[in-house]
C-alpha cells in the first residue's frame, strides 16, 4: 500500500461545470502524476509534479490544470468539463527520488462521467 | 509511430501454458522499463521491473532487447488468476513514464 487516496471515487457532472479531483499521499514523496485511462488509448499522462508548486505538462494536458500547494496533495482541475473528459483518472506517486528504475504506484482511480 | 506499442490481444491460453508478450518502444534513450498488471476496473499494479540482463520472479521472466528496442514478459505455467491486462511502461525524459495500451490475457481451464 503506497498510501495514496483519490477522491471522489466516482463523479457525474454536467458539461461546462468545473471539477476538481484530489490525490492525497501520506508519505511525502516528491513526484506525483495524473493519468487518464480510456479504451484504445491506455494510460496517458496529463500533468505531473516534482515538488511543491513545481508542475509540468504531460501528453494530454489541454483542458486540465493542476496545483500542488503542499507535498501531500496534488489537485487536478477541469475548468469547464467536456464529454471528452469522461474517463478514469489515476493518480500515481514515485516512491524513490531516483529517476532511474523507479516505478510508479497508483491510487484506486476516479471514474468521472461528464453528461 | 506510438512511443510504446503492445499487441492488444486477447491472448487466450489454457492453464499450464507458457505465453509471451512483447512491447516495443521508439525512444532509444529510454532507460527504465516495467511491466504492470491491471485487473478489470482496478488500478495498475507493478508486476516487475525489467533489467538489462533480464530478470525472473517465480513464473515470470522479463527481458530487454535494446538493439531491437523491445521488452518481453514470459509467463510460465499459466494460472486462471493470471487473467488480466498487462501493461508495459517505459521512461521518457527520465521523469515521465509512458505506458502501452496493454495486452489482455485470458487463461481458461
């Protein structure tokens, strides 16, 4: 158990509304990631963070923003949700600060449906 | 070309069979490689890292072929409980981990 909690676990929202997903870790790891997973596309990186207030974009960052004001929380915000953002969202952490041979460990996921 | 590619399967094999999956990657500078297992509607879980010299964990063997830019996963003596989707993952620019779309394995009695 890597001590990752995602909330909410499920959410249904309407097009155009803002949505924030939360990832919380209990072990002060430096690196945190947000992925989305869709059939046929697999896991795609949205944004990641390498420290408090330090974030960078992944391959599918359009329409998403992130914030990391403290080590333990990494927030993913959809400013104006669209149906194309219906997906399963996974948060992940890197347990080791070494970038070599350091795998990610995932939270349970958030199922988001935008109607 | 996708950065990481896998055959989606499904691979349908009987219990006790040996099955192998490959995963190709496009960036020759990639340094770290992993195999994950994902059960339906669950999060991916690390199965094993892939080391340059190859490595084994029980019935699972992972290998890396840098010249041809692929990694492989061999499962011996397949069990019903091995039925899952297997994802390969490759580092890109060190701090990003890129995943393949997964290979589905179904083991039948």
